[in-house]
C-alpha cells in the first residue's frame, strides 16, 4: 500500500520529534548535588516531597568519653529513604564527630545521608564537666534543595534534637574516711584506696592504651619538720612531692599506697585525674581525703627507746641562809611512738618523799605543757638541811582526754640533798 505524505507533513513530524527530545533533563548526580528530589515535569518545585528527620542514640554518657551509636534518619513521603541530603550537627556540653563509611571524623559536624537516609555520628561529652549535666545535640537539614519546602510545608520536619545525660565519673577515695584519727608513726600508716569508673560502672580507658593514672599530692598542717607523706610500695615519699600512680582495670591503685606522719597534724591527700598518664595531670576530676594524726606518748618506742624521761641532777648542795634558795631544774621529755617530740602534752610535777613537810620545800610550777621540743620544765626548791638526805621527785604525763591520774605514765628520780661543809660567812659590819 502506498502512503502519500506531503513535504509539509514531514516537516511537522520532525519538529515534534525534536520537541520530545528536548523534554529530557541532565544534571550532576554527584553527592549532595543535582536537581530537586521529587521534582515534577517542567522543573516545578511544588511537588518536592516533605522530609521527616528523626534522631536516636544513647541516653547517658561520661565526660571525655566517646559515645558512639547516634543516628540521624531522614525519610520522604511513603517512608522513602532520603539519600544524599546535607545535614549539620551541633551540640552543647560536648562535640560531635560524623562517621563516614565506618570511619569517625573527629570534630566534623556536617555530612550527607547514605543510601538508607542515615547519618551516623559520635558524641563526646566535654571532659571539663565535673557535675551531672545535660548535652543537647541538634540536627538540621541544610541541603539547599529543601530550603523552600522546610520553610513552607507544615508536614516537613527539618530539625530535631536529642538530650544526653552526662553523668560524672565515680572518682573518689574509698579509704580512709576523711578526718580519720590515727596515732603518729609509720607503723600506723593508713592505706589509700581509690575508685575511678564511669557513670555506667565501666573502667576508665587510657586513650593511649592501657589503664589511666592519677597524680597524688599531700598537704600537711602542723608544726615541725618530721617526716610525713606517702609510702608507695614501702618507699617513703617527701610530703611535698607529687607522685603518679597507675590504676588497674578495677579502678584501684596497682601499687600499695599509704599515708603516714611522725608528727601530730592534719594530712590531706589530693588525687587528680591523669587519663593519659602524661607529664601533667589532665582533666578536672579531683578527689580529696584527710587523716588527723595524733601525738600520743608511749612508754617505749617501736625500737625500744624510752619515750618519757625525767631529768634532774643527782645531788644538790644546800647553803644555809643563802641569798637565793637552792634549787634544781626539772625537765620532763615526752615523745610519741615515732620518737618525735610531742607539743602540748600535759605534765605534772610533785614531791613524793619525805612525807613530812619541810619549810620552803616545794616544786614550782606544779604542772605545765610540753613545748615544740617535747619538753616541760619546773624547779625543785630545797629546804635547809644539816644532814644528807634524799628526796624523791615524780613527773607524770597525762594521756589525751584523761580527767584523773588514770591513763598517766610517770617517772621518778631521786635527788640527794647535801649540807654545805663551809659555814656561811657572817655578814660584815661597817664601823
């Protein structure tokens, strides 16, 4: 069969074919680029489907510890995944790091959704947080293709937020209890025990590998320069020296750490976090405990020395009718179990024999307290004697809190009184 087509009809058919070919579109199909998703014929943006953004992730975290598992999910109508949408993340009390293809990008807060409409990220609470706080993470669609629909369409959800409870680490001394009273001396050293775990009860990890450290320092409030401070694995440390101790996986010291003092006073111990075991402590966590070391005298020290000693001369020559009454100094020395002098111990002096009262015989003062050198002083004033005689003198030191003679330790010494062999010269008179 023969078709007769005129030249005018052929030209019209060619124009129609060219018009149909021009209806096609081209664009950049690269990441986050190209025309509007869901765009209708003729390039109209009125058919862009409204995005719906949602967020999920852990509810709690610890300061300075990366918290993975957070996700932004964006879908379009009919639950279609929105791929390649630009999203910006911001946070309070912490930082966000986007995860791209399984790799965490520290500090990167802008990214694009994957083929499933997801954007995964890590939240790191601020390590400077020292009290229980809240971090708020905000996600916003910043893709320019969706600016209009996010602004105009009430069904669009283009921003979301998620709150994370930041709970401070459990960083504290478990022993000794603050203010514990302990007798002085290395044999009475108190063992330090510390725990450091995160809010979920998990051990702290050193970012450089292994376990973290803490830095220990002591402060002593008391008179004197007697030894005081830390004992680490049996080795004494000067009180002003800072020491770094590593922890084990349970959050306790890997070495035995003790505190001691050979002198009365209050010893405070500070522990500062050093998560990386660096040259200087890092982070804001500080734990403090303190021990009150008490000077209690002893009769004999651990190495067998006498802690309480009364000193006076063996004999005193009495000059009858002397201008000044003959006397001797009495000295009571009091030391503690570490054989360090005790300051402020109560001491009583008295005459034991003879039992009869002799004129002008006395001890004055009858009591007192020891000085910084552990010494209490008094004087014995002798009566006139014509024959050699003996007198027993006693000094007692009272234990702290003792209200009577119980709880005392006493020392007795005997003094020989000798009459003068030279007569006292008669006073001269002027004619």
